[in-house]
């Protein structure tokens, strides 16, 4: 009889601690998932910002060329 009670207590303890380990593993997996989602969002933002920066550089280069052309036209007109 005592052996059965000890086995029941042992099984109960294993279930309780096993459930605790499962709960900890679940919490850890949720945290890992949140971190991975955050990393993906940061990567997408970085790509979007790099694209925007490239567009701004292209605009700046285009405007600098236009300014250079205008300065050359007015510089040539003033020389005459």
C-alpha cells in the first residue's frame, strides 16, 4: 500500500515538474517567436529606408546636374 502511495506521489511530482518544464519551454518559444518577428520587421524597415535613401540620392544627383546646366548656361551668357 505504501509503495502505491509513493508511486502516486512520484508520478504526481513528475507531472507537475514536467508541466512546469513544458510551460517554460512554451514561454521561451513565444519569446523566440516575438524576437524573430521583430527581426523581420527591422529588416523590412532597413530595406525600405535604404530604398528611400537611394531615391533621395538619385534626386540629389539629378538636381545637381540641373543646377550645373543652369550655371553653365548663365555663365556662358554672361561671357558673351
